[in-house]
């Protein structure tokens, strides 16, 4: 029975030799380092956008992404020469006009995951103003900062809430880590996330934590 052996061969200008396992590992690492992975950033929509009615490029409007104020958009890479990002939101992909959105300055991968799962920034509770006369989008993004806090006490909205609409609040136990979105509202509540559950959280039950 004929036996066939297969080898990986390295070709040099002055020699030909069989590749060792070390050669193959080095080649794989070098190849992986050359693969360009687009930077993923999160943006929030400042205004409603309907490409069919509002796009400056009617011929390519079908390739653009529609959105509403507060919608979170995952953006890949930088904007193109026409001022559009390539983004994804709500299961749809398309081009996003950069003057209609503002970046959310979040580096923590878990927080990015939480925001993408949420899909929207609760604009009524973050302090973000989505009025048409906004000119400084950077300051809007700064107000959408996500903070990490720990619960100091147990909280059951049904028993302890001072509000009539306690179902909009988030229950938690002492020691729980809560990710707070935006600033405190006028009633002293934050909007927070706890393991995918979201709702209003009383600020006097929380203490800020540094990022690890």
C-alpha cells in the first residue's frame, strides 16, 4: 500500500526547506496581526431619520439606516468621505449620517453589550437633550456616560418606593453591581441595568465604584 507524506515547504531565494511547527506558528501569528478588525463604537441618534424622505442621496437611500431619537447604533470604523458611518441597529445594517448622531464614550465591553441589548438610551432620564438646535454633539455624548455602582441596601419597589408607578423601578439586593445610564433625574432616581433588567433606581441606595 502506497503511503503519501505531505509537508509545508518554505521557499527562500537561495534555499528550499520543510517548515517546522515553530515556523507555522510564527506565520499564523504574523497573518493574524495583519488582519484589520474594524473598531466598534456606539452612537445615539439625536433626531429621527427616514432615508426615503430625508436622504441627500435619493439613489442610495435604500442602503441607509432609519432610526428614531435615542436609538443606539453600533458603528463600524470611521465615517466616509460623504460624512456617513456604516452602522447596525435593530437587526438592520446601513449608512448613518454623522450629523444626526453622537458618540457614547464607552470603552468597557460589558457596558457596550448592555447598551446594545437595551437598544435605546432612556432620554427622559439621562439628561440628554434631543432638541433640533443642538450644536455641540460631544457634550451630549458626555452626558450619556455609563457609571458602575454598588447597592448599599436591599430595595423592593413594591414596599419602599415613594412613587405611584413603582413598576418602572428596579429591585435589587445589597452588594449588587448596577450600571447607571446618564444623570440623576429631578426625583433623585437613576436609570440602571442589573443583569439585563432595567429600571429606575433610587440614588441614595447606591455608591459609585471605580472601573477595574
